């Protein structure tokens, strides 16, 4: 038997006072009063469980902001411009409407303005390669790293794809960056 049925039965059939029901069954007097008021107003429907979800969300994005996001999206698409969440948020920020990129993306998705893209493949879908024999295949990797003293270095690594043993590992000063351009045509 539900708590509500127990309270209503004790008050209506056993003719106990609300204070006595609260004392006898360990309910607060205000809880007994609430259940009885609901029973008098709704009858048997008072025994049905109710949702505990709030009627409103205080942190929800205001409807005006949602409308502004959708209107800006439509305007940018019509003009042929980039209409992604970051762009929309930047345009709205110029009008003092602060909305994050993530919130903008959720609004666009919720209102069907973007086509959802499939998620990344699960890790089980990736095929790890491994050579059948030692020294059959090597793998090289060049990694840029900045040391704590601010010096840029390139770390060079050579691995055997069969054993994953590091065949070579060294750090070298990073050469200075020079812009490259194709050679000039001959005169």
C-alpha cells in the first residue's frame, strides 16, 4: 500500500485525526495535510505517482536567445556565409547576446537546423597493424616538443613494428623556420 493510500485510509475509514495518523505512522503533519488536500481535490487520482521533474528549468536558455540564434543561422545561410555555432556566437556577441558555442550547437541540433554527423568509430573498429617478423617493417615518428627552458626540439623515433622496440630515439634542435616559396621562373 502506498503512503498516500495508508494516510487516506487511516483518516477516512478508521476516522483517525490527521495528527494521530502522523504520530502513529511516522509522517510529518504537513505531509498528512498535503495528501488529504490532494485526495479531497482529486479523489482516486491523488494516489497516482507524480513526476518530480521541475516545471521549469532556471538555467534554461531564454526563448529570446534561442530565437536570436535561429534567426542568425537563417540570415547567415541565406547570405551564403559560414553558419556554424562559433560564427553564430561571434555575431551574437557583437549584439551583446552572450551564448556559448556549445549552447548554440545544442539549440541548432534541437531545432533540426543541422544534420547530425555520425559519431567516431568505436575503438574496436580500428585495426592495429603489426609486422609478422622482426625488422620486417619500421615506423618513424618526428615529434615537436618545447623544453622547460623554452628551446624547441624535434624528437625522432624509429620503432620495429613487430616488437615495438625503439631502434632509435634522439632529440635535435629544431631548425629555424623559413618560409618557402616556389623558385622564380627563369628570365
